[in-house]
């Protein structure tokens, strides 16, 4: 990997919000609308963070109906030497979204 690409990816991971997004995406693919209540910030702010992660190829997006879901680019994270095994478990965040009926289902 080129040195400047590695530096850009590490800078993107240096933000606590983006790092938590990576940890959440490690558990499941997510739509921006699911992340808004977790972080308590606006949809445009979450989208800006996702854009930053996409620009350095750490996440990919897939359209499912009207929704855009984001997932980890595990290969890219592996290439920069980033270990997903040490990330915190945020399953309680998803449990709370499910209790509130805020998880997106595309079936």
C-alpha cells in the first residue's frame, strides 16, 4: 500500500466517531438512519463520516431498495494492519435500536 494512502486511512480511523462506526459495522451492515440515534448527531454529519470512510476504501455501500447499507471493506482494513478483534462490542446499541423499532429491514 502506498504510504500516503496508509496515512489517509489511519487519519480516518483517528476520529472517535468513525472508529465507533467501524466497530458497529464489524457487527453488521448499517444504514445511516440506524446510526443517527446511536450517535445522537444529524444524518448529514453521519453521512459526512461515512463519506470520509468511503473515500479511503474502509467501507463500501450497497443499495437495497430505497436504503443504502454500509459494510466494512475487511480487505482494506487487513491491508493497513488494522485488527477488528480488539474493537468493543456494541451489540447493546443494536438491541436498543431493535427495542425502539429503529432497525431497518429490507425483506
